[in-house]
C-alpha cells in the first residue's frame, strides 16, 4: 500500500488519499478542537439514509440531483486499522478519528488549464501548471458573490498585485467569473441555483437539519455515474456535490427551526444566490427550494413543512 498524500484541509481536519486507493479519501480529525468528526459522520450517514428513503418512497415526487460522497466507515484512534495505516501518514502523525469516504473526482486537466490561463497571475502560471498539489482541484460555486463589482472591470493588473497567491484547491468561482465563462448562456448557472435550492429544501424538510456550513463543489460525476444530473462545457463534464456536515444541527418543525435555517443560510460561504444580487438566479433557487419541499411532502396534505418552507423563503427575502 502506498503512502497517503494530503489533498485538502479545512477547519475540521485534513483529507488524504493514496495512489493505491485513488477512489477513497480519509478525513482526519486534526483541525480545530471545537469540531467533531464523529458528528460529521453521524449527519453524513443520516443524510445518506434519508436520500435513499426519498428515492424509494413512491409517495414523494422529487428528482434528487445532488451528489453525496459515499460514507464508508468511522475509524476511532483505537481501531486496529491504525496498525497497518499509521506508517502511511507522514512521520510524527498520530492516531485520531477518521472518516473513510468515496473521493470526489478532481477537476480534469483541460478545465484546470482554463482557470489558470484566465485567472492566475501571469508570473505564477508556469508554477501552478506544474504543481502536483493543484491537480487536486474542486470548484466552489459562489452564486451569492461577485469577485468584482459591475462597474469595475477585471484587468490584468488586478491579478498581479504586490502579494500574489493562487490555488486550485477548492477554487472559489464567483458569479461574475461564471458569466465570463458564459456558463449563464448555457443555462448552467441557473441549474446550479436550482440544484442548491432543491438540496437545501431536502436537508431542511426531508432530513431535518439546518445545513449550517455545508459546502457545495463542482466536480466530475462518480464513475460509474450514479444518481444525479451532469452538465458539460465549458468546465467539462461535471455535476454538483455536497460535503462537510460537522456544523449541521437538527431543526424543529416550527418557526424556531425556520429561523435557525435562515441564520445558517446567511452564515454560510456565499454559495447560495442572494435575493438582491441577481433576481433571475434567486428565482431559480426559490422555485427549486419550494418545489423540492412539495416533493418531499408528497401526498401529505396540509403538511406544515410547506408553510414553513414558504416562511424560510420570505425571511431570506427580507434580509
């Protein structure tokens, strides 16, 4: 078995894989002391089971388009797994909580080259092109933020400031960059907004969690492709994935639960469309959210979750 190499890092911990297990990722709890990988695992498995039930329930009418990495197992510091695998981590590593999951496929070379040539400072492009680290590329779609204001055009000088840095790991692709890549003209940006709305409604009213601090990424579909939709060009074949659930909390099916969900919406990174930023995108998100709630409810007439989903949308629109 080959050594592990790091492919990502976050507040909860670091993410590792190896060339002998390229389809598997291991998330270590070696981040902030207040973050719980076991809670991440628990919520991940809950979402996994709820999505499966929704797919199998003939009384619901919902098309689940989001992709969720398969969560294989939780490994504690005392698990025998460490006997064989601790030496595969860098020297000085110690046993800790670990989640074994299916790895989200990295963005292909052609798409990485597009992002580098368009957005990386010219003085760094050769270095980034040659960097093995930047092959572990996922794209974070920020539909709720523009990198530049509409009145200020991006210039070459703006990417070549005094302090230069560029990384393709969890690359934030902002709304105006998506427009530059003509993703809106092909309908992809609208599709992203719809999928985010559907997914958030499923998490709120199908799973019963606030979706606090979840992350959305664009990446190739799993191989072989499973459930969910895919899109092509100009980013290559890709779909939308969701991950990171360690800060998710359950919500009550009442007004308090709605307010908790609204707080999580505004507190997250700017993945979601904002009502005042782009009316068309917000409309796609809104329609996807409300339609998905109806799909979750199915034949349950008078279900209070329908009213609560409308309350959520109304409170977000109030700001």
